[in-house]
């Protein structure tokens, strides 16, 4: 089915603006020549603004999972504590297991966020030198308090903080340098509203020092290698040149809106969605509610728990029949949840249209 613009509300990949797609049609250039170095230099100021950092920003031709593996391989000397509150925070533990890295899991219920005090207690009881967590948990719509968690973790010496902000960066405030995060990463296809295929990340000097002391970091995803090449305005391996053209165009659009404007727009879409859920549930007398608690909700994705007799896949299918795409529940939430990805370049006006259609579907499916 061909969709009209503004009707694609998956929690990633997101809809891409026509001018960003068109930018990819520029001729390919040699990735070791002066044109490539000039392109990489032009990209850095915009990427640094997005991440709120003065550090160089890595550009990886991979999914964000690639940089997650690079973070685990380069950031853990003894044992990793994985803070889990959904499917994607669990991925750090899966990567650690696959790489043979000792790790433990501190899990809270899906939809909840981590409490800094509880994290500090677990740190005190173990021998961890790295902690992984997710900023915006895409599977549940929960937003972890990264700044407070980092403060709790910093009570313990020589601990690396590794953060997945795949659906955070570009839509939710993230202050890399101010918060003191050791490695943060994101993907191109979420709140940055780019085509899939790129990942971006920032590593601290402390991370690079530790990674330099470790063996078995691999080659393709070695964060040290990225920074060695960044110093020469290069990438360690062949980059996806045409995707970099798209990135350059989108960074111009982001600058025109400003990061503060972008954060505000995403926050408004999140608040509108959550208010709509509460209003509709009350009006139709349905057990309809946002999974994540107030104060811990992502501005980029909302996970909605449906009444027990309404299946998530039915709602997703009915929306597609009407020309709209939303996300289903992820993993164990699939049977009775749906997700709305109000991220990227979507507007509140487009969101209102979506919510109107979604109300029609819920009314029909519940007979209200």
C-alpha cells in the first residue's frame, strides 16, 4: 500500500523528508579523497550540536547495534551491569553474552524506569566497572533519568557509563558533555529522521583510554579506530557516502529548527498523545492507558496498553487498512499494546489526524 506523506508513525524507521531523500542522488565521491574529508568536516559541527558535545562524533556505516557492540568490547574491563527495563536495554546483555563479557542484569518491570538509589545499591554489592542503560526505551516508551543515574554511578570510581539513546537523540534532551556520559550512541532512522544505515556516537577520553588498554575489541566496530580516523576527517572503513549526503541535508534542516525547537515539538507531541489516551479511556469507559509512568515518558514514542479484549495486531492492521502505519507492541507486549512513534519531522497537526483515525478504529473494534 502506498502511503500519503505524514501517515507513517512507526517508532522507527521514520518518514524521511523528500529533500533528504533527494540529497542521496548526488554523484558518489572517493571516500579517501579531499572531497570526503571536506564532507566529514562539514558534518561535525551539526552532529556536535545534536549530541551537545565538543567531542568528535563517530559516524558508523552500521546499525546502532554495531556501536553498542563497540561500546561493550571497548568499555568493560571486569564486569558490566546492564540496566534493563525493556527489550532494547536487554540487548546490551545479549551483546555482552555474545562477546564473552562478564555481566549481570538489574531489571525493573517493562514500562518502568530505573531508580538511581537502587542502581547505587546494586553497584555497591558488586564489582562492576561499566554500566549500560537505554535513554529512551523504544519497546515501552519509558525515558530513563540519565543525568540522575550517571550521578549515582559516579559515586563509584573508574566506572564507564554506556548509553543507548537510539530513540532519544534528536527528539529528547541529551547533554552528553554536561552529564558526563562515557559513550552515547544513536541510529539514523529514528528521531533524526534519516534513512536507515548509519549510527552515530560520542566517546569520552576516559573511554578511549580504557579501550586502548583492552584486547579483543575487534576491528570493524573498534571505537579507538573510529577516533583515530576522525582525527584525519576519515572513517576506518568504507562509508555509505550517499547516506552522508542525506545527513548533511538533514543537519541543515535541524539547525533551522534548532535543537531546542525540536525538543519542544517532540515534547508537545508526547503530551498530546498521553492526554488523548487518558481522555479517550475516560470518555469511552475503557481500560486504556499509557504504559510508562508520568515523569518517565519518552517524547518520541508512546506505548499504549489496550483493553484486555482488544488485540494490538488487530488495531495495527485496521490502521493500515485506513492508510496509516503505527507500531505494534514489542516482544511480550505484542498481544495487548500498540506504539505511536511521534518522532522525526512529524508535527502535532499530523499527529491529530492520526489520533482521530485511531479513535475510530478503537471505537469500532470495541463496539463503543
